[in-house]
């Protein structure tokens, strides 16, 4: 059954294309406007007493209804949402009956249009301080979404996927500020929060957090160093940070804040303070982001002036054509301490560090093992390390260009609508350098696939055996005995295995597998550091914005 909230989202976006944003905003805030008008609301002190009566008297001290309501404002809104859903579902059935009657009457005219005008409850607005906190997206965005979550919550894991898309849709307009609120029954909740914050010390909080969410169902102690190795962290620093529980006080402060606000579950988000409980659809969050942008005088339909700076790249960073030659690199655990030997216009190679000027309007932004990133008058270009690659495996950074509809259909519905795949449980980031190292042992890795009993297209499906202590397959989230079924839109069996080509394709990798007879699905992306590009100064101050 479609819920009222879901239909509200759909209704909002259908009408957004054909009606003015002004009318939509009026519909959204109608309850607020009407609460202060009408024949039953005359002004004056007498009416004020009626609206805010004294409900208890303790000696000379009076307790008013407003004081009580202030304490339970979130719970009252939850009840308002439940009432809205009940009303909307009843309204929906009445509308469907009228449409059926019109169809049976057979007037020969067009199908009647339906305008859904039941106002959605306006959430209470709370003050959530986000200053001096690490955020994802544009630090100067007019809309800030504060998210209280736990890395061991499957609902937070699904919400994380939605948030990634929301940040991309509203690139520049929106920033995300995470707060840690692990539930008491999440045994790995605080530990995972510690690990994510330790990853932040190495300027890679978001890709690591995405990796944790992708493993929400199977988090355990060995997950944290494995993710760190996979993403190319300085293992010693990360391990020390995690062992000392450096951020325990910060996590406890987040938990205390959540309880002071009256939160009892996750996920809970606040869009510029507007309270939204539970996992919601992308369009539901977008509805409130649009409202806030309109309230602040911005057009939600217009791209932010710096959208390209904050949006996930749809293409790889182009190779530079400048007269430069990279002859060597030295990669340190701290980005600003790495260096590169670069020959400029055929002159003798010199050592440069991030922030150094190579030529007028051209600076070195970041150093990687086999390439560097240049800032060329505001554009980002890549300079590759030249020379013999030997057994080097080229793994391009994943692009996020959307697949065409036919490819998506083949991935989502390999056997038609009746056999539609389960939704992916997460997006797991794979470090580019780590993956290159792992794929050098491809022949050994291929030996872990053995023929299973199941047959498709005349070939046996492939089961994973002997991988319990294998870093590669464990990092990809596989377990002993998993049967890999599909990679993107292609079957995996004894006649073909497209996993290796997919990992070096530069595209999102979509893998479906069976575990204990149940279908599972994961997606992978290959990245330098993070999903959202950040200018070079962001590498030096990881307290704001996303990292490259």
C-alpha cells in the first residue's frame, strides 16, 4: 500500500512541474496560516488565555499548556503525521471511488483531474548547532541538514544512499552534518563512530562512512582496519586513534544532545532545524529543502553558481596537455607532506608539494602514487607518472554518469517485473591504489571461484571458497560460500566472470549474490578519496566540506 507520505512526495513533484512554487508553499504552510485566523480566533488577552491556559498551579507558580506542549513538540508532530496518514488514506479511497464512478458513467470525456489539497503537517523547527563540525558538501550552503544516525542501523544505511543523491541534486545549496546516535542495542555502534572520526583525521571521513554503512549488517572489530587498509590510510595512525578511543567524549556529547532533544530512534534529520523522523524518500527530503530555499529567497529549480564544485564528477579528471612531466612521487600519510618531482618545460625536475606554483595560474593540488592533480586556473587536470608500468593494473576512478534506461532495466529486472532484484544494501568505496595492488594477484583470486550446483544458460554458477582470510573478498563484503550471480547486467558462471572487467571499467559496479539462499546486492565505486570533490584548501582543513 502506498503511504500518504509517499503519495505526498509524488504529488508535490508532479505539481511542481505544472504549478508555481508559490502555490505549493502556500499548501505546505496552510495549517500555520489558518491557525492564526478565522472567526474562532479573535485577538486579545482573553483569547491568549484560551490558547495558552494554565494547566497546573504549584503554589504561586503557574504551568501553562504551552510549556507542556513545548516539552512534547516532537511527539505531537509524530501524532500529527499519523493523523495525516489516516486522513490521506481515507481521502485516497474516496477519490478512487469517484474516479471509478466517472469511468463507469462513460461520459466519453477526459479522465477527471485530481488536485490533492490536504495540507501536510508542518514540522517543528529546533535549533541544532552545527558550528565547528565536519560537514559534507558546501560549508556556505543556505540549507543545512543535520542527521542523527548509527552506523549499525540498516535504516541509516538506506538513508545514507538517499543523502548522497540529495547532496548531488542540490549541489552547492545543501550541506550534511552527521551526529552520532548509536542505539544501546547496536554493539558496534560507538566503535564504528570512533572509526569514522579517526578516518576524518586522515581527511577521508565520507568514503569511510559510506563503507561502514555498506557493512551495517555485518560490522565487527576486523571491519575497521580492513576498511582503513582498503582506502590507503596510514595504518599506524588509524590504529592508534581507534585504540585510544580519542573521540569518546565527542560521541557521548552527541548522544546526550540527541536525548536532550527527545530523540529515541534513528534516523532523525533536521532540515534547517525542521524535524523529520525516520527514513524517507529522496523526494520527501527534497520537498523540505525546496521549501527552505524558497523561504530564503532562492529558486530551487536553478543550479547553484558553484554546483560543479560540489557535485559528484560525471567524468574522470582530464589528462593535462601542459608542458609538464611527472618523474617521481612521494606519498605521505598527510596530504600536505607529500611531494612530486616535476619537470617544467623540459627543465631539470624539481620537487613540489601541494600548494606550490608550477607555472603562472597552475598549482599542485594533490599527490598520488602514479599521478598528481593540478589546479589549472580553477580547473582540475591530471598529470600521470610516465615510464614502464610493469605489472601495473590501471583502475580508473569511477564516474557517476547515469546508465541508460535499458541497462538499468536489465540490472534491476533480469527476469522481468516478477523477478525484480532486491535493492542494494549500500555503496562500498574501493580505494584506487588498494584495488590496483589487489588485482595484480588476479590469477590467485580467480581460483577462489568454484563451480556451484546451480546452472544458468547451461553453465554452473560460481561459489566462493577459501576466502575467510582473503583481504580482497572480505573487503568486498563477501563471505565463505556466497554464490555470485550477476555483475551489472551480466550473469556470472563457469563460462564468464565479468567482475574483473567491471572493477577496471570506471563505472559503478553492481553485484548480486546469494547468501544462505537469500539474494544480496552491493554496489562498488572506485575513488581517489571521496565522492564529492573539494578544492585544494579543503585537504588542509578537513573540518569543513568533503574531501577529494
